[in-house]
C-alpha cells in the first residue's frame, strides 16, 4: 500500500509539474494575411499587464522604423500618453519595461524606443483596421517570409526559415532595418527601397519626370485611384501615375510597374530614413505574384514566383477618396478618362455613402475599393451626399493606366491624362 500511495503521489506531482512547466517557444510561425489596399495585415495578441491577452490587427510595416499603436492599444498596455496638438506619443510607465506581442503563439519583442507614436484616430493609418504596426526595427531581428499568392506571413528566429527562389543582396540600414535593392531602369543603376507594407510604388519626382518625358507612349494618368489612393494626402487628385515598361529589381525583371512621383520634400525625408541616396521604392502592389523572403541576418532577399496573373488593380470607378474622422468618405476628386471626368455627376467635397446599396461608413479604404473595382464597363450605383441631400449616380468601371481595349499598336500607348 505504501508503494502504491507513493507511486500515486509521484504521478500526481509529475502531472502538476508538467502543467506548470513553461511551454517551449516556437522557432517560427505562419499566420494568415488579410490584404488591405495590398498592405499586409495579420492578427496580433497583446499580453496585458493583468495577465490577460487582447487580439488586435497588426500591420506588417517593414518600410517604417517607427512603432505606432492606437490610443486604445496604448491604454491596454498601460502606456503613459502625452499629446502636443495632434501629435501624441507613449512610453511604458515603468522605465526598463519591455513590450512584446504574440504572433501565432510566438513572442516577438518590441525593442525599447525613444517614443511610441500614438495617433488620435482609432486606427494607425487612415481607414485601416490595424491598431499596431510591426516596424522594420522589429522585423530586422527575425527571418520573414511574405507569401502573397498563399496569403500567409511567416516569422522566425534567424536561421529558422528555409527560403526559396532567386536571391539577391539587400542593403539594410543598420540603425532602422530599412531595405534598399540594387535596381536598373533604362540601363542605369539605381537603389530602390522595398516595402511590403505599402501599396504605393514611387520614384523621385525628378526621375519620374525624366522617364515620362522620354516615353510619352507609356501609360499615364492623373489621380491616385485604386491601390494608390491612400487617403493620407490632400493632393492625391493631382498625383501623376505612370507604368514603367521594365524594371530590373535585384534578380527580378518586372514589367509595367505602376509608379507615382514623390515631391522633393517627401523624397528628402525618405532618403534621410534610408540612409543612402535612393531613387524610390517598390511596394506590395508590384510584388503580388511573389513569395518575398527577408533574411536580415545575411542581408539577403529571396523572390519566389507563385503565379503569373496580371492584376487589374486600376480597373475601378475613378474616385479619389479620403476617410474622415466621422467614418465617412469624402470625395477629393474624380480622375479623367479619355479627357473627360470619369464620373461627371460627382464633385469634390461630396461624400460617398454606399456602393450598390452597401453602406461604406465604418469600412476600411481597401474594403471600399473592393466595391469600386470590377471589369471595364461594369456599372456601380453610388449613393452620394452633397450639402445634406442624398442622390444616386451610376458610374462605370474604367480601365485606367493601361492600353485601351482593342489597341494593338505600340505597347503601352498613353491615353489617360
């Protein structure tokens, strides 16, 4: 009996110890991606001071070194938040306290930063669902794989991931993790940034104008429609867009790359962050067919092609939108098509309330654009508000920034301006 009792006690003790033993940390995890305007968004768990967790949406933002979080998340994490006008920042109440997030069961440390940016808006970018970003200053400490065709994001400890595809050296800014890729356009060498968290590819305004003047037959247009409409800048109706015929990006040869020109003041800020002279940046919009692997430890990028589909990202209704603080969408402008306003009955300053009777308030900008896109010639019923009165407009989906249907002449003939 004594032996049996001792054995039972040993088994119970072993079971208790097993339950209390710390679970092993996975070396890598893979989680689903939601694309919001081609920006990579994933689920993130926040360990809270009371021992509980809160799940929020996180933006994989490798083109930005700064940590952003919403006021709600800052409150959940117990940060001290101070505001100077419209600019707010936060920090842990106790010095030396390190923050962390959890992705798919894997703990990701957030290195101590001088300040955490806390926008006054509910989300960290206009009309995005994300409440926290995962910046380059965090991602550079891991292996990262963004699988656009499979809609998956993988993060792991250095050396834990096996990358496939063609590879190239990448220039990684040692202070903030921003990436530049050696590139070539028109047989001239340039460095271009890599930002899988952005939907906008851009060149310096000087280079954009140089290429545009040299190639008037490349597709052009005015107005940031579709994936280039961020809602962050008031001058988006005036943005010039163009398709560059061919870009050698590291080992890749990309064709018909959509870009806009970045004004000198914004380009200067971008170069200061990059740390080296740079000609612009390629975004997720240009890489949707690839699995992009970032081996930060060895300064190597991998591009593994997963499909060869041409995405009609600019087959849309030609509105340029801005999300407002009241969860509505203001129409900043209307893009021209064949020299005429593509939606003639709509004016700048109107509000978009619904698309095909689906209300758009409280939607993300990406969700609204998914309603406005389609096949050229399809119609969308827009519910518009102007001066407190509502009316409906029937608008056609147009084929922006591309060859006119049935045009068999020289590739890339310009027809939208």
